[in-house]
């Protein structure tokens, strides 16, 4: 994803599709300067720790994301 595409993401939970294959469940948020961070639930790395994983380097590995939507009652809207 480009930095412009990344900046359009709202805070929330996403299904991340990686360019090299595979998927991850991830939270997306923003830092004090407005830049987006990503925190995946199924892996860690010495290079990408915690919310330091906001760098464009990791976002360049993302093919696409899909928001995981929840309605006002807490039910998944994606079902």
C-alpha cells in the first residue's frame, strides 16, 4: 500500500492480505503525528515491534486490507 492509501485507513480491526501471501488480523491506529501504525496479532518481529510498525516499509508489504465491521450490538457485519 502507498503512504497515501495508508493514511486513509480509519482506526479499527482489519484483515491484512500480504503481497507474499498469507493474511493477518491486525489493529490499525495512529501515532501523535497522525501516521498510521499496524499491530498484527499472529506474528512479531525484532524489526517491527509494537506501534513502531507504522513505517512505510511494513506497509509496502501489504497488498490490501479489509475492515472488520461490527454493528452497534457487537455483531460482525461481515457475516
